[in-house]
C-alpha cells in the first residue's frame, strides 16, 4: 500500500480512500486532469517505488458563475466556481459529505428498542473539501492557492446492562465500550507559474501536507449494589493512540524547449518531514468506592528528516519514428545519525514500427524513504508511517518494462505490456495482530527483506459515438524473501495471480445513458498455522493443555477471490432556464458478493479447525439528483 505516490496539485496525500475503498478521496467534480504512471516513470517524480498518480484541480471560470448541487442516498455534493475579479481572479470550491451516519441512526434506535439489555450507537461519516483561487497577473504569469481537507470519522458505543446473578442483593453489572477513530489529510499549496520567454517556463510551489490517524478506546466495567444503584466497584480503562506526518517544503519545475525536437525539464524538490509514528497514552483505574488504584503510562516517538532532490530529463524526438526520454534523479535524505544518497537513472523509448503500431521499453530505478507498518490481517487507518532511520535503510527498486500498442480495425485499440521489478530492503511488521502498533520499539519488530514482481498486462478498448467498452487482464506474480524467518521466496500478501476488468457505457440519447463495471482478482494471501501442538501440563491435575500454533511457509493460503458488479443509469433533462438535471440510479455490488475483509481461524467442537472469511459490504443501492447551473 505504501509504494504508490499520490499528488493533488503537487501536495502529497497519504490517505486516498473513504469507507474501506467505497469512495475515492479525489472528488471528480473538481478534477481537471490525471496523469498515471505504472512504468517508465519520468525523473520529475520520486519518493515511491510502484506507481504515480498526479491529479490537478480545475481553475475557476474567469467570466461566469457556475455551480452544481447533488443530493444522493449515500452522499451530498456541491461545487461553485466563478470570477472574483473578471478576467483576473477566479475561484472554485467543492465539498462532499456522506449521509451514512444519518441513515444508520434510525436503524440502531429500532434495534436498541427490541434489545434493551444492549444499547449500541454507531456513527460513520466522511467529508472532502477542495478550494482553489487563481489570479492572473498577465497571460504569462499567474498565482494560485489550493487547499484540500479530507476526514473520516467512526464512533461506536456499546453499553450492556445485566444482573450479576445475586438476586438477593439486587446486584447488577454495567459494561460500556467506546471506540473513536479519525483519519484523513490536510494539504495546502501556493504556486506561481511564469513564462519567462517563448522557450523557458517555470513553476514554483510551497506545499504543506498533514496526515492524521487517531484511535481512542474506553472501557468501563462497573458493579452496582442496592436499590439506590450506589457504585460498589469500578474497572475503567482508556487507550489513546495517534499517528501523524507533517511535510513542508517547496518544488521548482522548469520547462525548456531549445528546439522543436527537445523538451527539457529540470528542477528540485525539498520536503521537511516530521514523523510521529505512534503516540500512546494508557490509563487504568481499578478499585472500590473506598479506594482506587490508577496506572498511567505514555509512550511516543518522533523523527525529523530532510529530503532534497534534483532532477533533469530530456524528451527527445531523434527521428520521425524514434522518441526517447532520458533523465536522472538525485536524492539526499538526512535523518538523525544518517545521511543517504540515491542516484536514480531513468530511460524510456518508443518506436513507431508501423503507422498504427508502436513499441515501448523503459528502465527505471527509484528509492523510497517512508514505510508503512501494516497489521498482518487488516488494512486499517491505524496503520502508521515510519521514516528511514540510521538502522532502517531506504527501499530501492529497479524495473524494466516493454510493450506493444496497436490501433486495430473496427475502432479497437490493444495494449500488451510485460514488466519485471526487484525491490531491496523491504519491511515486514511481525508484532502480531494488535490493532495499534508499538510506539517506542518499532525498529525491533520489523524485518528487512527483498521482493520481486513480474507479469503481463493487456488492455482492449472499443469506442464509438454511442458505446465505450474496455477490457483488461493481468497475469502477475509478486514474491518476497525475509531470511530472518523463512529461507526461501514466498508469495506476498498482494500476490493476485489474475486480475480482470470490464467496463461498458452506452449512450442511448442525450437524455439517457447506462453503464456497468465488473472487476475480478484472485484472493490475497494470509498466514495461518499448519498445525497445533499441545503444550505439556502438570501430571495429576485437571488443567487443560494449551494449543501452540506451528507455522510453515508464510502467506500459505489464498483467500477467496474478490469480484463485484456495479451498474447504473443516468436520466438527463434540460430545464427551461437551461440548467441540466440528472437523475442517477445505481447499484454497488449488484449480486451481493460478500468479499472478505478479514479472516480468522475457528476451532470446531470435534477439535478440527476451519478458516472463515468475513465480508462487510453487501449490495448497496443508491440514487441521486444533480443540478448543474
């Protein structure tokens, strides 16, 4: 998960999904364009190993005011844009919020009324806010300021009240568990773009980004005695934990066109990182009404790093058929006790073999100085980011890729690409299945190893005035090797052998269009015990022996495959005032495939064991009304 770079107007983002991936963190209402790279990475991008997604926000209209309001079953959206000073200054503002907390409240009230002994209150909501203001000094110079805020919130409170079993003294017990999780991004960028002459253009940016994950848990077990419900004893526990990253720095990018066949890019980046991988506060109170004991502990870790990069690349058209992008990137990363240097050559070439057939090859080296410590079984916002340190060296990858791209008859386009990538100094977290990661000693609970991945990717596209059809298939292998706990290569968690995607959109008229998307991938991998061994117990006692799990090869099982179908239909109409109205009806996971979110091992009555996969997202119907004005 941590090997992919996401940028929004040059601002780095660490959380890019809402609601377990059901919603993207990028609000498409304000997106202008997206550049995506999975191979042949230009030298101007760095800091990650696997892919780059560079998203640019729209600029507001300089002449007229426009807007959009959308109300749906799952979320609501709005967008406003227009001039502040005509022909000079413009703004665009977009906001999105989910209604899941509003919809779940009545259902929980009904459930609590039928089951009064257990009172459950849960709430989940997310929001996105995007804003951008742009001022044009002239046709050659403009200044813009962008802001993004995205936040998820999950709360759950479970209160249980039941008698303790002593009817004579009317004793009873109340147990209250409360969870509170928040996570998200806050980013800002101030950019100045200037065209110095007809050959040289520069862009200067100041950026700030903050990522936060916070988890709070409270548990209160209280015993009451007597008719006056006077508290007799208390057992109270509190766990507060948060993880943050703060990045502040600048970016300088220059475009130089000495001739029509050369496009030279060069520049530098600097980011000052402040990592707080984990701050944990624990408080326990136990006792009776006469006397209580309080235990308080706090653990935290902080790291500061400086990351400076310089890059240069030349996009050259050597002949009418041959084009080459040649470049390199140098990065210096400084953290307390260590300085790392990385030189990353980049080269990609395309050759037009025939009028409609192009061959492409690329070679890329990339380094990464940030690592994400993820729980072995769940992918949760409580996973935290850590930096390279004097003991943990940066990751490094080498990738070679090659493919053929053809325009076929009958409006078809075919792409076939193969790739091979090696990664060194990967991190594997092995502290078990705890929800929060260790704060003070995380460097002692990670192992360093290597990885390799390779495969073949194909894509077929058909497009005409009324139809769009896309099909993609990937055959891939992803392996890793950590000598500290296994001597050979084994599948990585994301070793998904087969991936298949179909997308179809049909425009019947200017008033109605339908779409459908089906996705499939082989299941992720997980590690389960190969056998259980009974520990010895004392002779002549009735004590039951414990079962000790024994593990063989890591990631030794494949979870059930993931697949789902999404469908939808849009009805469009134009009002008398020229506004566009859109009614949308859609279904997420149309045939209700309960794809596994996590797994567990259960022991049966007869002593055998079986694995169980738990799914969270069933079929989700939705509708929305959108007005563009």
